[in-house]
């Protein structure tokens, strides 16, 4: 195991006096591997510029210029984040959302909450319905 030691004590990061920003480690572990590079970059940007409620009102053109991508690529990246339930969008606002709870992929391609999966399995088991015979 690597023993951690601060490399530059005078440069340790501290929460800002104004502003609000962080990236949940679960994003890096669970969501980033399934996203395009543009979507990851956009998510990091939105997390950095959003307020304490996760809201940002940067325009599509401003985001595209700041991230050095076309507006079309930025819109595709935003749509990818919306489809993955990581951000909500209603012009002119984008909201970085709390990460969805851990789930499993359904046969239809969406995420199913673990509790929902257990309820479904329990309801389909022979013991769940006394009228069913083994």
C-alpha cells in the first residue's frame, strides 16, 4: 500500500470561500467509463462552474468555446449526460444532479434499482403466490 504524504504543504487544496464544486468519486468509477470523452469533459466543466444547487447558465456557445469543441459536439455531450441521468437541462439552465443510486442494467437498457430488482424477483418466485404450486 502506498503511504500518502503531502508533497507541497503550502499548496494543499481547501474549499473556496466563494463558489461550490466537487466531483464525486463514484462518477469516475461508475459513470465515466461509459461516457464519451466530450461528455466527461462537459461534466467536469459543469461541476466546476455550477452553484451549490448544481445550476449553471453558461450558454452553449460559451461552453463550446471554453471546452474547445463545436456547439454540436457540446450538445451531443449534454444529451449524453441527460440520458445517463447525470444532468438535467431546460434552457438556459443545466443542473448537475446527485448521482443515481447504484443499480443494475435491465434487459431494456435502463438502470433498475437494486430494491426494485429484489421486489421483482420476490414477486415472481413460487413462494410469493400461495396459489402457485412448486
